[in-house]
C-alpha cells in the first residue's frame, strides 16, 4: 500500500538523507505533478532547536519567488511529521557537473554565476542570508537553468539567533574568514561563498584543502586565494578580478552587496574590460585574532584553579585549536630543519610522488618542497581507470631537482567508455539509450529479412571501440523495415499475371485466387474479362506493408 503525507502526497522513493531531514520524491495527487518533500527526522520533532531551524527554512523559502531559487509549494504537519513540499528538479548538482567535466569554460561559468548572483540578490532583498552557499546546493536543470536549494540554515536579518553554533554553520570549504573568527553571518559572507563557487567553476577544484576542517578554515583566514589565471591563462583578468573581490578578506574591499557583483558579471566580458589590470587587495592584519588566541590559551591554563570556569566562545575555542596546530607544524619544521631534511645549504629536493592527486592538491603538496606544477603545460589524456582530474604521470620523477623547478604533469581528462553492440536490438530502445549517453543519433531504414525495427548495423563507433563520453559523439543506426507501397487505383481489370509480376518486383508477396464465374455479378462479368483482376485485398488506394505473414490477394476467373 502506498504511503501518503498530508493525505495528498504519495511517496515514490527516498532521494536524499541529511542530518536533520530526509527528502522524498512524491506525487501530488491533486495537481498531478512530481514534488520533492523534505521531512524532519522523527527523533528531532521534539527537539526545539531542530524544529525551529526546520520551520525557519520553510519561512525563508516561502517568502522567495525567483526563477533561480527552488520553489516551495506547501508546508505542513502530518501527526508528528513536519514537512516542506518543494519543486522537484530533474537534473544534477553543480558539484556533480564540475566533478564530471572539470573546469568549465569561463563564458559558461560567468553565465551560471549571473543566475546564482541574481538569486542571491533576491534572497538578500527579502532579508534572507543563505549561509550555506556551495556547489552541492546548486541544482542544474536539463536546459542549463540553475536553482539554489537548501535554505536549511538561512537566517532573516531580524531573526533571533537560536544557537551560538549558528554563527559557523555551513561548509568549511566555502566559509568566509570572518565567520571562522566568530563574526556574524551577513550578505558579504554569502558573497564570499559565492566567490569560492566561482573559483571552483573556473578551476575545477576548491582553493583550499586540508586533512582537518580547522586547517581549511585557517587557510581562508590567512592564505591568499590562488589565481584562477594560473590554472587557465585564457581567463580574462576582469573575470579573475570578480573572484578576488568576492573573496577579499577585508570586508571593505569585498562586494558590499550582490547587485554590485552582478553588475561586474554583466560587464566583465565586454571589450571595454579587455585590458583590465589585476586588482591589488590589502593584507588583513590578524594580530587581534592571534591576540585572542593567546587569551584563550591563557584562560585554558587557569581553568585548573577555577571551580567555576567561564565559558569560552566557539570562535576563541576554534582559535585555540588552530594555534595548537600551528605550534605543532612549527615544531615539526624545526626538527626537519635541524635534521637537514629542509633548509640548510641544500638547493635540491627529491620530487615526491603526486600520482592520483588533483592539480591543486599536488601544487599544495609540492610547495612544501619548494617546487611547483607548471600550470601552463598540463597535458590531459583519456584513461581506462583513472578518475577525471587526477594526475596519472609527471616528470621528472624519482630524482632530485633544483628548488623552484616546475613539474610537468599529465592529468586524466576522464575515463574512456566502451561502445555497446546495438545490432540485433530494437531501434527505439537503442535510440533512447544512446540519447541518455549524449550521442548525436542518425537513424535510417533498410529492407531486411530481420523483424521490422531491428538494428542491422551501427556506424561511427564500432561495438567494443573506446570513446570519450564527455563530448557529443555521433552514431548512425540502420534498422530493418519491411517494404511498403500504395496499391494504386486501376489494378482491377489488368492482366492478373502482369500485376503479380509487377508487385513481386517491388518485394511484395502475391497470392492468385481463382473464383467461380457464377459468383460474380453480371456487371463484374461485363466489366472484367477472364484472367484479369476482378478483386484485390487489400483494396485499391490503401497502404500495404509487406510483413512475413502477409500477402496481396488477386482474384480472377477463367472462361
């Protein structure tokens, strides 16, 4: 028996699981359309904080109406189940697109960013801060339209903070530096996350990586964002400037609002910006941040002698862990220096193994050795078994090189696919399957003894041949079709053997049937002479397809 929510929405299947809620594909039985339903997990229905955050998402989303924001249709409660009914998007996430294709062409990236920024501008105009902008929360429809989803931790400007943890909710890879330091989420923190998404589209990867979340958060605070033009020099400087301005650590240099960012996106590819110079951003003074870290460490030491220790804010606690990590790194660096493994008078280093890393991961890793990847000379090839974007070879390897040397890498542009043999299959089924694989398909028919609609030949890519699935490939399917004719008027009255010979020459099967003269009417006997066609089945003027078990019947009589 089918399960229903709100006596209206019939559950079809689960399409997503999260920490707070599950998402289902359902059928709206009243409006007869597919919808997505987010249902708060049962154990959280009595959790006041979780329930308020879920309700807050519903309020945030229902007040927004924009072509690039997922529509919310209904909000309700069914027993102890709280749910939100949303537009169901058939497509994939921006993260999945980047994982499949790698860096997007910069013109396509700008086009997608215009949609994203426009949607964010509408949210901000309604006083809604998304606070979890990331490529996983951007859905792409088949026509290329994007939709921002998941306002699960969105917050209205005038809403009360329901937990101190809200200040740092969101994905650390996209987290604005001021949030790491305990700042309040605002429009500019959303813009920072949007800038990271833009970087990801242009390079195919994230700017900052680390084994632990704290390492990534610290890079957002202290490290300059890498240049997208180092990954692709063809990207116009005006485009890179948008990334730099959106991710500026100093809030006075970052876009003050999404409208200003959208204005630059609309103009960055115009001829008047063809010779723009790279913008220079000020270096943020983190002395106050580090000072707070020292206070946190000092306060931690005093806790042993205090029966009622004071609560330390999450931002300072994060800082304490960060300083501890930095201290460990410094200690290891000193040990390596004293051991002679780094520093000293050595000008050469052994090239480490960077196989199966992404270019960004490998470049970060190589920087510890004083060497780097030659970003202007990256070779990309298809492979049998290496994921797209991973390094499959590099040179030099297994040898020492001078510090400052550039490493040439060969990167997988994706895995080959092997062509299926479609001969013998139904042409309609083969067409649908190839269309799903992004093929440009041509079909043509040929007369054949095989059942009608059977593929008899495939051209373009032979069965068993390898091909690149990331481009539009072409294939031609030839299928069997029985011959067809129109039985023209005027057959009756012609010599039966001459008609038979003519039809057989066209591939038709013909059966001669002699009839008794006495069965014919006087008018038929008067009109048709012996050994001529007096009747035909199918009748004159009809269409006839020659199938295996059919024949054209010609009736005649003899004197």
